[in-house]
C-alpha cells in the first residue's frame, strides 16, 4: 500500500507490535517511501510514551492508553486537517499580534 499512488493521510500504529518490528521501526520504514507521512503512535506503557527516547520526527505524535474515542478522533482530526492561518503548533508557531491597550 505504501508503494501505491493512493493518498494516505496518517499512519496509526501501536508502539508494541508482534513479530519483531515495533511501531517506530514501521513508521521509519514507511517514511522512506512517504517522507511527509504523519504518524500517530499508540501505547499503553508510559515508558514508551516518548517512543525511542523522545526522538519523534516532525509529523509524529503519541497518545497513551487509555483514552476516550473522542480524544482519538480529535487527535486524528488535528493531525490531518490543514491548520488555519495564524494557528500555533509545536515547531510551527506563528506569534499572535500584539495586544491593544484597553481604555
């Protein structure tokens, strides 16, 4: 699927996967074919929340289980929807305009 021309908005993966490859390894392999692919890691272990010692590439985020489904939906939406002009995101901050004095 990664080698196809089909649009992929987001890779959602658990950090711990069966069979020897973990979620970070899968994401790194996917990014070789799709460098702009956004990745959301899911983990149930607080110590894995940093995923590979906190070295998350741009476009990668982590959610720690348990979480509500609406929290997951909001996270996915925030990662795949374009940001409005002037929005602030980690690593891409647009400062707000200076405050006007009151009075």
